[in-house]
C-alpha cells in the first residue's frame, strides 16, 4: 500500500483491523508486533486519512477500519492533488522561461533520458516537424518510450515528415498513423538523426551506449535545415 502513501506500520495495522473488525491498541500491538507508541502514532495518521475510526467503551478506545473503498477515494484525491500541482508548476515554469535570444541557444542532452527530453520538447512545440532516420535504432534505444510518444503525437494532431533508409519499408515505425515517409538508399543510413521543429534543430546520435542530442534554437538555422531537408525529400522515394 506504499503506492497510496501508507507506511509499513500503517498498512499492517489497517489490514489487521480489517481482519479483526475492531480492536484495542494493546491487541493491535500483540497481533502486529509494532511497539505500542508507534501503534498510537500510526492510528492517528490512519484516522486523519479516514481509514480508521474509534468508539469509546468503558473508557477505552476501540478502533475500527473503514471500508476498503476508502483506499480508492484516497487515490482519486491524490490524482486531483497531483493535477493541481502540475498546473501550478506549469505556471511557474512559464514565468521562469527566459526570453528568446536572437542569436539562438545550443543545448546538449546526454543519455536515454536526455533524448526523451528532446522528444518531449518536440511534442511541446505542437507543430508538424521534419527529419530523417534512423528508425530501427530509435526503436532499440527508446523501445518502451516510443509507443506512448506516438499516441501523444497523434492526440496533438502532429504530422511529421520523415526520411528513412530503404530497408525500413513496411516496418512498424514507418506505418505509424499521421506519418508521411519517404526512403533513401541504405548506403546513406547512420545512427545519427535530424529533427526540425519550430525554430529548433535537433541532431541526435542514437548510440545504444552513449545516446547524445544537440539542440540548436535559431530561426535562421532551422529554416536553412528545412531547405536542406526539402531537397532530400524531393530526391527520396515514396
């Protein structure tokens, strides 16, 4: 039950009360092996969470576990709290973002998580983008990440144009919805990839050992790469 924020002691005590129906603190101590002081502390926290209640009989407290459905309510409350935190964080991030500099910006991202950050930036731009390969290598380096990325890309109605090598024909990653592909001979393939989106250009090395991405933010450079891509696109085969 750690997933919903219960400590080990809280979980043991709650489950014990569910099985017994009701119990005094002393009996909970005996049944769980938890020190009496810790039992009282955990019971207090469980009551604050609405998972335990008590009645007083003969000047002694008898504790009861509330129905397990309360656990689902806690999860829903946590989801709402996380969503609210996300909204507040988005506002703060927007305030912290620096004004765009005319001379542009260059950032380096390392490792799989760094590459994911670049792909998240592509999604955040919310625009159609262009680039080339290497599809098979992307599938190896980001195989668990890409299916979710594709679903979110489709949800945002982003339609990329991508160039792959000829051997990628009929592969799963060239058949993704809302994706337009063209192909060049295999001799032009490499582990390097290009993505042009908004005013940014991402040059990505999909090495399984040391993935690396360089992102250049400059409108003129992005436009230059788009012209270069269009030449490749017109030369590529459908």
